[in-house]
C-alpha cells in the first residue's frame, strides 16, 4: 500500500514492459543509455525526496483512508462504523504499537479505547475469533479502580503478561502483578485484575501459633508466607486459597524442609 500510494509510477503494471522496450532500444543502439539512466534517476530521486519528510502518522492517515472499507463494518445504509464505542465522541483510527497495528480512539489520551485488528479487517470479529487476530494491542485497559478511579490495564512485558494499576502521583510507582501460571490473557477480567492487584492478601491465622498467613505472587510464582517462610503454591489458585488448605501446605513444607534460598521479592 505504501508503494502503490507514494511510488505508484514504479509499481504500475506497464512500467516493467516499458522499461524492457527501452532497454531493447539501447541494445539496438537506438537510445543513449546514459541519457536514459540519468532521466530515470532524476525522476526517481524527486519521488524519494517527496517522501523523506513523511512521519508515521502521515502514513497511518493514508492507510486509514485507503483501507477504511476493510477496517470498518458498515451500517445498513452503508455508513462506516467509525465511532468509538467507549466515549461515543471520537472516531476509531489506525494506530501502530509495539506489538503491531490496532484501532484506537482519536481522542487519546482522554479516551484509551483500543480494538484488535482481525483477519479481514473487521475489528468486531477479533473479540469472537481470537485465532484470526493479526496482532494483539497492549496495553489493554480493563477499567478503573472503584475507589481510587486509577486506570487498570493488562500489559505484555519481556517476562509475560501482567496487570498494572496507575499510581495516584508521578512520584509513586505503578502497582503490578503477574498473571498466575496457567492463566491466559484472554481469561483476564477486570474483577480478576482487582484481586491480583490486591495481593498480598490475608488468608487467615494459624490456630496453634496465632501467626498470620498471607498469600501473594512473586518472581518465582504464587506462594504463601508464614512466619519467615515463603512456601511455593504449585497447584492451588492463589486468589481463592483458604486457610484450611494453607495449613495443609504449611504442614507439608515443615515435614519436608528445603534449604532457604533467600526472601522473595
């Protein structure tokens, strides 16, 4: 699409044919090769000069216009469905992110709505047919915290997917939590993200020692903390682990002690 729009002369169907005829003329001595090469280079250089100041936004604007019939569905009257479904104010526009192209609201950052591109170009199909996605668009906004109104999003980092809650001030760091092992990004919901960001959570109190038991997810995966012990949780759901099961895990760990490897972070 870039070449056909900005270098249309050189990708036309008859360009190669005309060039072959010219080369035949040169071979027969009917055309001067230096004059022909010079003319080609002068014209080509002008075309290149016309694109050197292009920005990615210019190219995306062109693609958004050229591919609108592919990117957007149509109403019964033929009107393209460009209106942002979240803010109902701006239009969806083709954008480019770290993980590929996607559709986003033109009013960003006021509206952070994004949609995946789907095979065939219709963004609405990407939600029902994930296997047809051309590219995943992250970060994906899941919602706002019910109390602080902080934005919560699903993100993809070098070590996998995680959820993040924006800080209340620039001096603070965003709160993050990795997705538990076995959980896919498609399974992540706003409610699950809230639960993950609420970690570490209190599981209960040990009935014999009165010590608090907490559960969380660290760099080595889910674990429960009891006294100075950090005990890995292999199979249980760390978000719903109850005190009875936690006591069983602690007892198993005490019966089969392992060398300490330092505290988790």
